[in-house]
C-alpha cells in the first residue's frame, strides 16, 4: 500500500475531517496518522479546535470593533480597486 506524503495529507485534511473521503483513501490517511507524529498533532489540534468552535455560543462583536473592522475593510477594498458593484 502506498503511503501518503505529509503534503498530500494536509491537502485533503478537510475532506478527512468531514468524512467525505473514499474508504481506500481514508485508510491511507489513517495509516499515515499512525506513522507520522507531526501530521497526527495537526489533525488532533484541528479536530479539537473544530469541536470547541462548534460548542461555542455566538458572541456579538462590540460596536467599536465592528466599526473599525468595517472601516479597515472599506479602506482595503478602496486601495486595491477591488469590489464589484
């Protein structure tokens, strides 16, 4: 069986976490996790972060921060000539 490289693992991590990989690819991921401590840490940390995020209640952004964020986004769009209206 051909093992995945770390780069291949990382490029498909979202699909692995979403459980949308085909069974044979999933097995390669699981094999890679068993052999690569670095990728296991990335996987474990990402999975835990998602679980914490999903368990959180939405929090309102304070008005002053919201205003500054919107001003910064508007400046960025204006400076880059971006935006299509």
